[in-house]
C-alpha cells in the first residue's frame, strides 16, 4: 500500500497536473457562476481536449471543473439572486437577503469556508470509506429510494416560511410540472399536446433561471422607491467567532448529509443542499431568522451541496456506476483512456487511484484560493449599478437557457416561469418548495412506479426492508417537528 | 363582514384552475393505455392525484383566509402606491421578451439580445446612451464569441447570418 501511495504521489506531483487542476478549478468557478452553464457542460466541452493528455492530467482538469462549478454557482446566487447551478438555488434563500443588508462579503466568505470544509470531508469519505459506502448504496432499491425521496420532500415544511399551506401548494405545483413529458413506463406523452419540444419534459435550468433571475430583473425596472436597494459594497466581510461557532454544527451536519446523498446514485447536489438547510433550520436556536439573511443558512446550504462532490465519485470508482450527469461524463473520460472504473480499478491501477486521491485533497486547497480570488472580483460586481447589472444578466440568461438544448423553446419556458415567479412573489408563495417538488418529482414517481411494477401492485413493498422503515420513521419525525415548530411560531 | 383579502380570492381562483386541469386538461393531455401490467400505475393517475392535492390545498388557503378574516377585523387592504405602474412595467417587460421569442428566427439572438439589453436598461433608468451602446456592443460581442466560436452553439443569427 505504501508503494502504491508513493507511486501515486510521483504520478500527481508534476506541474502539468497541478496546473490542470488549478485551471480547471478556475474555469469551473466561472462556468458555475454563469446562469445556464453547468459543470456537466463544462466537462463535456473540455473532454475532447483531454484526449491527448495523460489520464491523470485529464482527470485533474475535469475534477477541477466539477468542483469549481459547484462553488461558482453560489457566487451569483448570493450577489444577484441568480443561481448558476441547481444546487446553489438553496443558497439564494439567505445569501441574497444578506447582500441586501450590506453583508455580501460575509455571505461569500461563509459560503467559501463551508464549501471547502464540506469538500474536505467529502474527499476524506471517498478515500477512507469508499468500500463501505458503496456496499450500502447497493442495498438501495426502488422502494428504499422512494422512502428517501418522501423523507426529502418533508423539507418543504422548513422552506415554506410563514405559510405551510402555500409551501405545500408550491411543492405540489412543482411535482405536477415535473410530470410533463414522456411516461417512463408506457412511453406515451403526458401534457405534451403534440408538441415534440415537451416530450423530454421541461428543462431544469430554464425553469431555475425563470423562477429566480427573471423576477429580479423585472423588479429592477420598477420605480426605485418601490424596490429595496441594497448596499453596493461588500460590507463587513469578516466572520465573527460567534457566527462561526453557531454555524459549525450545521456545516458538519450538511457535509455528512452531502456525503450520504452524494454516494447514492441519481440524487444529486440540490436535494442535499435543501435537506442540509432544512435540518439546520430545524435544530437552530434562531429559526425565525432563516430566510431573512441568516449566515447559518448559507453555511448549511453550501455544506450540503459541496459535500456531494467527492462522494459522487464513490459509486463511480467503486462500482463503475456514475452518480449524476457530471460523473457520467467523467466515466467517458476514464474509458477514453482505457481505464474501466469498478472493483478491478483498485487492483489494476492502484497508483492512479492514489494519485486521484491526492489530487482530490489538493483540490480543496485550490478551491479556497480560487474562492478567495472570486470574493475580490465579487466586490467589483456589487459596485455595478443595478440599472446596468440586471439588464446585462438578462441576455446572458437568454443565451444560457438556449444553449442547454440549442432549442428556442427553452427561452419560452424561461419566460413563462419568469411570469410564474413574479406571480409567486406577488402572492407571497415561496419558490424553494416548487424547486424541490420539481427536482424530486421524477425520482418520487419513477421509484414508486418501479416498486409497484416489481411487486405486481402490492403496496407493502414500500415498507418491506429495514431501510424503508428507517426512512418512514425519519419522515414521521420530520412531519412531527414541522408541525410542532409551526405551532410554536404561530403561538 | 370584513373585506376578504387577496389569499381568499387567490385560493379560490387556483382551486378552480387546478380542478379544471385535473378533470378536463389531464384526460385530454394524457392517454391511458388499454392493456397494462396489473401492478403498473397508469400515466394519468399520478398527475391527477397531484392536481387534486393542489386543488385541496388551494381551497384550504381560501378557507383559512376566510376564517381569519371573520375572526379578526381587518382594515381594508391598502394597495401599494404605484402598484398599477409595477404591473404595467412587468407586463411590458414580459411582452418584449415574448416578442423576442416569437421573432427570434427573423431578427436573430445577437440583434434581439442587443434590443433586449437596451430596452431593459432604459426601463431601469439608464439615460447615458453612449455608455448603453458601448456596454451592449461589448456584451453581445462576448456572448457571440463564447457561445458561437467557443461552444459552437448554433444560435439563430437572423440577418447577421450572411455576415458572421
């Protein structure tokens, strides 16, 4: 083992690999920050360039882009309420109000620290617990997934703000819009009305941009005395020891949640971010400040979404199963270099595996450097007047929405969701539950229907294993706590 | 009886809308197969259940609002000063965006984006037209470079197709 580690060190310790990792990280941050562009897109663009590189160099570049994009989404989410990635949409909830209070620097710094911490935890989990976590992930079938998704949906209660009914309505609407497209069992169109553009369903990024960014851009055109102006500087960007201590438990909890959900294929970073946020709010002594600029909320959201990064590589490396779209593209990179991920990877290419581990640990350090540099650039963005900034964001959003599928229809989706977002803002219906319903809806329905097919209609499959019972208990507990907190707040 | 607030009418309207979707739109938009596995949930079932839940939640919002307005004597809701102007500006903004979408093939995304930026900039209060044109030109150039030259996205260019 020592020899493998030393071989790995020799493999990674070249200037090409370090440069590839750093430049990938920097590029990833930019890609993640731009609305409409995702880490998966960035990796796909970079993939052809890696053909002529050494395997470890190409993996470092792609890894850097992946991790950078995870953090990059939070910068625009905090500064201009335009999440660059789905996972960063949770950071908007408390990040943007902090900017409005003149604490943009504090929000960005906390996002950076919690991202780096969660990333390090995730990397350590990958290195130390790959085998164990992979074996646990194998035990998840459709019924277990369904239990997990039902539990995840209970976080809607924590995101509903003052009106649980409106939050549930918002989530139900998200669940419904997620059904548009092709039925997964029968292959028939649902709510497509013959429009082939809808067969694949509504694309997530245009929905995200429309719901969060477009209402903000429209608001910028309103008479200035009706719009809350925010301080156009970073403000006090230091995090006090008290704030750090208050947030630390949430960061640790969020990191663990991110690791667990990241290791399960198909879940993704967004549910992890929202679950982490919801749990932080549940256990916080300052519940009433969540949603109004609570630094702990930013820390929890970022810890959840970055905790996923290293963990999504667990099923990829250990089982050869990609955890999400991004790791699916990385699987392509492995195969391009004739490396087959899976159990035999650790025997045939142990030096490569250890080189990857060492590179991953280095990536947390580079994430801090890139993030700290971006905070300085972020200072410049806050100085741009809103009459210039928001109109600039609009064409970027339009081009970004179009580039997802090179289809103008996605622009129409973005505009319509913008109208929906404006109406939701007007009638004080929270957007976050809608997003949760939209993200988790396909997983919820798919796993329910698969379970019913497997059991030939016998519903008892949904509580047939200890893992299912575990999630049922968690769900009941979560609902109880939500109702209890709701009574405390109204009482 | 005190004046019913916005939530009551919102809930009622949404309940009617969701109910209509559930009972009229879904049966039209989703076809159930004739033959299927006994364990298979039909394509229409899940969306209909979700819509029924939406209808019930909307009704609950309405009833809760009615209950609260009967319980408390509310002062009549005051509308924010300028609410009409906010609605007009929002409608104008969305109108321009929709017009951009419908004429995207004719005018192209570069010219369309230029117009969109200029329009929203003026609407947001920008009156320095030289700065507006400079920023607009740089922005469109950068977007063209990134999305067309680097990403090779086949964006509609409209009249610029022959030039670029």
